[in-house]
């Protein structure tokens, strides 16, 4: 099964003070790099990263990762349009698509492996798998080539949520106790909540704190 992944990192991060939250660092590594390393290490054959706001700042951080970088010409058009751009950029032979968000700090390679495994074991008739924690939806999600084709064949407003609403019988809510799938950071308060809950502190890179010109960062996860 050939799996393609679309990582969405085009938003304005308005609740984070209009700073690129995917560049927040955990253990000295930007969140977007952590996501890409996790994805590339566990069963993902092709990676597409959709950039928009702050693309000039983010691109140097991921330039050396084997992924297709797509710049959204109108990122204010919203996440659905970013998803559609990412789906269009994937190769035609992909059997399943994993859609991830660049602001999930705790997602690791094992989480990706477990999600893909859940997709492979999904019930008959299920075309999309979404993790749920305590009954609440999480991310990433995985769906079939048919879902990708149906989303792209729909209007510009059609994305994953719209497809799920139209095809509830084809959605498998995979129940898991893994809170990684429910953890993201949208605001400074989320950073503090994460630190209080896990002891892990997200920090802004020095160049964003000092407003110096953006530098190329290429750390690796040890």
C-alpha cells in the first residue's frame, strides 16, 4: 500500500500572535521537522507540505527533507483550500492519504505507524479513519484514494470534514487512549497547558524572539 502524506502548515496563526507556530521547538527541534521525521520514518512513501503564511520563514527549516513544498497563493482562503492543493500535488499512484497538522507537538513515528495500522485493519466499507480520544476527534486522519478523488471532484468548498458529513457510514472512528492525537497548540495558553500536563516546554527559536533575519535550522531528533 503506497501512502502519501499532506502536512498542512499554511495558516496565519492569529491566536498565536501571528507567529509561525510550527516553528515552535520541542527539545530544540521545530514542530514541523518533528512531524516530517515521524512521517518519513513510518510507512509514508510521499510527503507534501503546504505552506502559505510565513512560507519564507518555514521553508529553510524543511528544505533538506525529501518532500514536495507547495506554496498556497492565497492562504487566507482557508484550510480546505490548502488540503485540496496538497491532494493535487500527490502522485497519482497513491493508495491512501494521511493528512496531518503541523502544530501537533507530541506526534511521533509510533503514532503514525499505529494510525496506518488502524487504517489497514479498518472495517469493511470504511474509507476514512479518524482517531478518537474519549469520543473526541483527533488528527492525523487517513483516507483512501477514492476519498481523495471524490474530494477533488467536489467544489472548492469540499474538504475532509465535508466529505465525512456526506459519508458518515464510510468513516471509522478509531478509539484510542493516545492523547497525542488530540494535542495541538493554537495559543500561548496551549503552550502553558502542555507544559503543565506533560512537563514539556515549547520554545520559540531565538530568531523569532529577537526578530532577527530568519536563519536556516537543521536540527535532528536524537
